[in-house]
C-alpha cells in the first residue's frame, strides 16, 4: 500500500477531517497544483526536475536548508529504487516529508496528576497568543477539565482585558496581572488560585516583548522559577505560539525563544490564512520541536491537535495516486 492510500485510510476516520481540508485549502491548492504542473514536462529525476521541485518547496515556505534535505533525499531514494514514474516520485516526496517530521521522538502531553497542570504560552506580540489561550481553554473544557487563565501579558495595552473577556465568555476564572506590572506576580497569583480551587489546568498568557535575548531570558527564567516554587514540576509545558503567515521570519523569532527557555512544543496559528503550509515541516526540521496544535480558522473550536497524517493528506489531496 502506497503512502497516499495509507494517508487516505487514516484520514477517512478522523473527526477533524473537514476542518483540516478547509483550513489547509489555500496551501493544498498552491502546493498540489504546482506539483501537478511538474508532471507535464517530466522526463525523469534530472537536474531540471530537482531545481523545479526545490522552487516549489521554497514557495511552500519549507525553507532553503530543509528543502535541500528533502530534494537530496528524493534524488537518492529515486536512484536507489530506480523510480521512473512521476506518481512514484510524488509518493517518494511525501514519504520523505513524513520521515523528516517523524525523525525525532516526542514526549506525549500528560496532565499533572499531583495538582494543576501549568502551561505557559510564549511568543512575540501579534502571534495570536491571547486568542489561542482562549481556544486552548475551550479545548480543555470540552475534555471535561477545569481551567483558569493568568493574564501575565502586562505590557501590551489591552491584553489583560482581552483575556478577561474571553474568560467571561468561557465561564472560567481569569487571574489578572497589574498593567505594566511584574508578569511573574500574575503567575504566582494564578498558581495559588489553581491550587486552592483544585483547577486542572492553568494557562499563563505571558508578555510578548522581544527587545533582546538577554532581557527575554531573564524574564522567562524568573517566570519558571516562581511557578516552580508554587507548584513543583511546573511549568509542565511551554508552548511557543507562531503566526504561520510570518513564515521564515517566525522561525527566526522562534529560535530566540527556544534558546531563552525550555520550549516543549509549537502552536501554529493562522495556518488557514496562508498558502505556505510547508512551514510545519520547516519548524520541525529547524527547531526540532513538535507542532502541538494548529489554527485552522477563527472560531473557538478551530484550534485542533496537530495530526501528521491529516496534515499531509490535506496538503496533498488530489495529487496523482491519491484519488
């Protein structure tokens, strides 16, 4: 069974299938159409074909280093297996993308059974941190968990009130930081509230400033210390929120955050708003971190757990051999 058949089989039974297809519609139309056009003049895996494939991968925002790895792998595999047929080459391409993502083993997200699970949301301003915090809260509520949020983004005008409004809509408690105050103080108050009220999940919406790496490291380090002091083992997750529409610039920002704190996963927002869905593979290769959730729309329940099979199928649906 080829990879397209396996992906289709895995995809058909998923509850998120419609959201994935609609959310990745722009990326699928761009990527699949360009790959299909490659078949028109295909004469084999030669230098011209590999150059055109590289361009398509770059246009999908896979990035030069990651794209080169994929092109080299396709060339080598095609030679080793003596692949001649275009459909076989396309299957080979998707296989290599899947291999690249699966090359690293990930730690599964687990709830803390000794008390509140503390999740810190980090990322630059404009990435969608506050809205994503609300969407993540809704997702945990739907799982039957009790949730509270700590508005620790004390420097962005309106950020505290924005999260408070979301919390009111979701009927959850919001621990508010003081505007222009110490964000760590809001996290301390949040941890104490979560412990006292036996809350399952506390999500901290942290400040998104990125003046320089030293200040960022100091600020995030302090947040880690105060949270750990209140709840041993916390924070249990640090999720970096990236805006998919910023592409490779977003990855450069992400590298600073991963150097500054122990980021455990990526939440990729606004993936439905870009035709460059290949950013998922670039993130995995460049940062070595798993994509935990992706934003596939503006509704509260459009933040979905990342599923590699669903992602690859939605990106490549309609390619030869996939019908």
